[in-house]
């Protein structure tokens, strides 16, 4: 197994296009560092289309939710429920490198916990005190090293130190208690990587958004997958509607939660096995 280092970040990096052992290397890095960079996942055409569609979704969300409520939520450029606004984003659930990581970590019955677009604006002012700018874990429970959640985080733009590349603290996954802020800041590294890369990390890893002073937005897309019995941040089946979910591939239906629904009546409970809302052997 060849071990490689990514640019100036010191993170283990592989190419899913040219490295035959990319999955083995990534899984080893996840086990020991809690994170890795997988390059060459998205091509230039996909990146350009993703950027265009993310800005369109941002405009629609601002109309639907309203600037006042978005401001009150104290989020910085977060686009929630992007697939509701544009089915283009279902493609990110169908990518072979994503499914390979999910299958090898949280099982082939995993579900999507959240899919968020991220448009991090540039600013010369001090970072606002919002959740994503503070060191945090996306999955706050450590269960004796058992992997419960994994993130696949796409660099739609190149990630650089000056445009807010996500700060990671390698080796802080699957550990309690919370390290002091001084330690996290001293040990953090920016996830420097080219556009089209997929940052993979154990969701218990401590991380934070970087500071964007580049003069331009930095775009990313985050997906978090969990074991099938963890409650989703968004009920995607209800949010998207049955018709939309059933129009997807069987595997995407699984990821959206179609086979982990909770019954709401005795009629649903006593359906034959092939019609039940919750598939057997769910991870």
C-alpha cells in the first residue's frame, strides 16, 4: 500500500482515477488519521455545472425562506435540501467513489444524514461567531471506535488556505473528551486540494470552516452518511415526496431513507415483508 501526502496540508491523498489502491489507502487514513483526500472525483464540466446550479439554488432558498430567517439561523452560506430544488444533486449520491467509501465504513444499508451545499463568502472582517466556524464534530457520539458516520465533502472550487479550506485536526476522531481550543487550533491543517477532490473524514473528527479572504466565494458540497438506524437531519422521503424518491435508483432510495421509514398505522405494520416500510437487516 503506497502512502502519499497531499500538497502542503500533510493529509494523505490518493487519486481514484490513477491509484488502483485508492480505497485501501483512504480506509487506512480514515482509521488512523480520521481523514483523507481523494482527488479526481469530479471533472471540470461537472464542477462548472455544479457551481451554476448551487447559485441558482441559493437564490431560490432566499426567496422561499427569506433573508430574515436565514440571518436568524446564524449560518454562513449553507444551502439545505439542495436536491429538493434541483434533482441534479442526486448525482452526488450515485458516484462510485462515494458508494465505495460508504459501503466500506457505515455499510451498504447506510442512509444520508444530510446533503448541504456551501458557499463560503470572502470577507476581510473577523470571522462571525457561527457554528461552522467553531471546531465541532458532525457526529457527536463516540461508541468505542465503532464507525457510525462518515462525510464525503467535495471541493467544488480549489481548497486553499486563503479561501477558507476546511480546517481538520487529524487523529482527533473517535476520542473523548473535547480537546481544548488551543490544541485544536495548533494541530489543525487546512484541507488544501484541487477542485474536484473529495475530502473524506470520520464524522467524529474535529474540524471547522477556514477563513476566506481570497476576494471570491469558495464552493463545496457536504454529504454525511450514517448507519441506517440514526435519525436523519432532514426526513428526505417526506421532504422530497414519494414520486421524487421512487424516480431514483434503488440504491439512492435506500440512501434517502425509503427503506427505513417508521410505520404510522397498523395497516402499514401488518403489510407483507416485500411491502414493509423498513427493510430487514438494516446495518
